[in-house]
C-alpha cells in the first residue's frame, strides 16, 4: 500500500509483487514492483517502477490493493522468466483457476511488441484442449511418454468417483495423476492428495502419482513403472 501511495493515482502492483499476491509464485517483499504511467515514485527506495499505461481490463482491486489482473501479471512476467519458470507460473495459475487463455491473448493483442510475447503465446497454445483432451504442458508430456512406450491409450480428464482424474485405464482400474510440483508440494496439498487417493481406493481403483520432474527428466523410468502397473 505504501508503494502504491508513493507512485500516485493509477499505480498498480505488478510483475513479481502481483504474482505473489495472486499466488503464482513466492517473491521477497522488497522491492515492490509497481506499474504506472507517470514518473512519481520512480526513484523511491524499495520500489521498482515500470512506466506503462494500463488498460482498464489490465488491473483490479484485491485485498484493498490496486493490482494487475492475472492475465496482465503473467504477460509482464514473460519478459523476465525462462521458459520453464514461465511454465511453472502458468501451471500454478491453472491450478488456482486463475488462468484464462482468452484474457492473455487479449492482453497480448493490446501490446504486440512486448518482450517475451512469442514465448508466452506458444505456451498458451500448449494449454488449450486438443483431440487428446490434455489441458497442460505436463499432461501432454505424459501422453507423449505413453505413445512412445506403445502403451494402451488412457482416458484423459475423465470424471471418476465424483472427481475429474488426469488419466485412467478403466479395464486395469488404474488412475495416474500428474503432479506439478508447485501445487502439490505443500503439506496441505499432500494431505488433500492422500484423501483423494483413499477415496479412489475405496471405489476399487489403484491411484498412482508421477511428479513433473519424473515425467520430464526420467521418462524411461516412468514408462517402465507404468508398463508394470498395466
């Protein structure tokens, strides 16, 4: 709030500060990133000032703070984040229900020369449902692994036992969940996942979980284990 007051009317928390407020990543409290059209607060200690005009759809109020919206925040991060780091942000936004491909595309259309635009546009395209019904980069990686191992094709994002599951082989009563490490690493997330797995077991299913690191960097090991399970 102090940073916003220092930067004047129309200023909004942005970049890593906004991403932390939305839950997309965890950043240090200082410096505070603020975007505004004027120069006020530009040399203020503890503030990183980004001079830019904000479209009326680019910002809103959250917890009494003026902040860039999820789509604008992700677009701002595209310039300074590597491909993997940006993908982590997008997957976290998806997990939190705060990712909208349409909103991001609209934001990109308003600023066609922003740094990182191609990287983000390609990533957004990967998140869209396709003929496999996969909805994230991680799910596509897993399906690629299944195809290359010549394993039976699973059902994708099917409703089973009252909840949507990532991958299922009904004839084997096997369900595989692919866990993005940011969303599934906390103590609360692990407890939630354990409860969901117990529910599936009670219905006669075998729930198995693979992490992003396993699927991305140890695909052969995952394929061998999945072959045994099937």
